[in-house]
């Protein structure tokens, strides 16, 4: 475990009362918004360790990945749930104020470079910290091998053998537990450089079909890679593009039954009704269906939840995650050239050096392995609280995409933000905080 630095250590440290010690595993967007939520809603002195296996906070905006556009439009990227236009307003004040872009398109609809979004998140992080003289944030680079939830307090065990105990642990690893984004970019560029030296190179195969794959593929083409590219995707198609929001859709009252089959009969019926009423605005329908499924989820027994995860979660995620419209158009044009085409999915266990894992599928098995538990026995509610065999696991919350390996969502960053704030408010049973209302 490598200690990097402590932030917020200027001035006197509070004395006389207990100082809470909190761990946030993951320094990407999910981990940073969790830290912001803690600083805004936890009104007790605390020290938070922001831990990542490789990256410093904000590294998601570095390098080639930082030039890629955000997957979601600005209207869905606020880190303040009570101010959904906060990022759009920040763009107007800091980026668009002296330009003409704002007159061409509403800031709420923009997909900006991820490096710019990183600047916004870090700015809000710094502002929140500046108001909390009783908070310390420490950043660590270390690989968490195990989270011991059987001890009196959650204990993190690092790969180098060191251990640390905490009052509360937030797991906010995004997709990193299964496949780190930086590794995907590095492997793709290494394979492209190697194949470019061949006279008749074999195809470069990218496994996945989400925004990460789209960004890597287009970046390779923009940098001159001319070889054939195969996209090994289970769905055999691209995610759909974002369209301008058409407002919320009201679904009928969900069933009180405890059957997944009954729940999906309800969702299908309401989707058909809403689609007819909304004139085919399918994205609004899917979003409304996802919200209602989260309500239905609370009534489902563990066996039915496991059926959903085995048979429906991947399809649900595919229709919930979208691309920027310009990225979707450029990919379509690229596929029309014939140099890039879809191929059947393949096992990565037998993959060669020309196959790159670009998947963005959070792994319930990896999360269960981190906790030394059976994935089939785990469940997460919409506040990030984890249960094992139906019994709440104290002092542990699971936030963001990693939570969607065990439940229907969050699939969007706006859902992750709301979940992070709910998780802080829900952490009171273990004595974490007395919190203010949003």
C-alpha cells in the first residue's frame, strides 16, 4: 500500500471527540461523488481514505481517455442531486461564457471531453473540502485484496499484507474490479502498434460493445490504425444514441407479487402503453421501466433476484446505457467501411495477444470474492446497503456501477449520485452519522 498524500490537513484538527475513519475503495467518479456526499451530509469530524489500485483521484480524465466525450449529456452529470443542472451551469460559467457554442446547443445536451468533466468534479470536491475544516481526505494507491466483514469493524486487507480497520467502508470501484479502463486502453494501443508493423496483420479484436469500446475504436482510427478491427459483442449491435429528454413517464402501480415473471408482465404491459402514448420515445420508456423495476425489486425473493441477474441483467444494461449521438454516427460510418465488423463473442480465457478486453460489465463474482461470500446470497438495495442471506451487512455500502452487478441499476451517473447520498444518509444504524436533510 503506497500512501500518496493527505488533503485538508491545514489548520487545527478537532480534539475531544471521536474521529470517524472511513474508507472509499475507488478513486473514479463513483468514489469522488461518495466523498463529496460525505463532506456535505456527514456532520461529524472524519478522516476518509480514498483508495485505488492504480489511479489517483481524477485520473479518469487523463491521457487518451480524457479526450473521449462523456457517455452521458451534461444534464445527467451533476454531482449535486438537489441541483441537476449544476454541471451545465458550471460549463456556462467556465467554458462557454465567451464562446458561441452555447448559442448552438443547450449546455444540458453537450457531451464534453472527459478531461473537462474531471475538472468539474475535482472543483466541486475542492469546494466541499474547503468548507470542512474537520475533515481529512487521504489518498492511497493500494490493491485491496479482501474486505473482512466478520470482524467487529470492517477490515481492509491489502495485497502487500497490510491491514486497516474502518468505521465504514464504501465500495465504489465502478467497473474496475472486473476490468480496469486504463488496462483496456494500454492493451489496445500496444496491440495496434504491434499489428501495424505486419505486412498482412490479423484482425485486432475488441471485446465488448459499450462506450469504452467505442472510444477506444474511434481513437485508434483517428490515430491512423488502418487494420481490420473485429468487435466481439454478445448483442451483435451498438448501444443506441442519446436523444433529448422528453420528460418523465408515469407508470401504473406495480404488483405486490413476489414473482419475476409477474413483475416483467407488468413492465411489458406498461412499456407498451407508454410507448403508444409517447409516440415511440423508447428511451423515456426504458428509463421509466428501470425506475419501476427498482420498486418491484424490493418485493422479489433472493431466488427471483438471482434469476434476473442470470438471464436479464445484461440485456437490461444494454438498453439502459447509450452513446453520444456523434459517437454513434461515427461508429455507424466506420462499420459501413467494412474495415470494422461484428463477430460472435469469444472466451477471453483462450484469447491471443491481439484480443483486447473492453467490457464494462461489473462482476458480482468479483465483488463476492472481495468479501469472501457467495454472489447468489448477496443483494443490494437502492441505498447501497448490502445484505448476505437477507441479513444486512453493517458498516458497508456498495455504490455505482459495481452495485448494478447485483440489482437493476444504477446504470447512469445521475442514479449513482442519488445512491451515494442515500448511502450516507442510510449509514446511521452503525452510528456513522447524524445527518442533515438534503
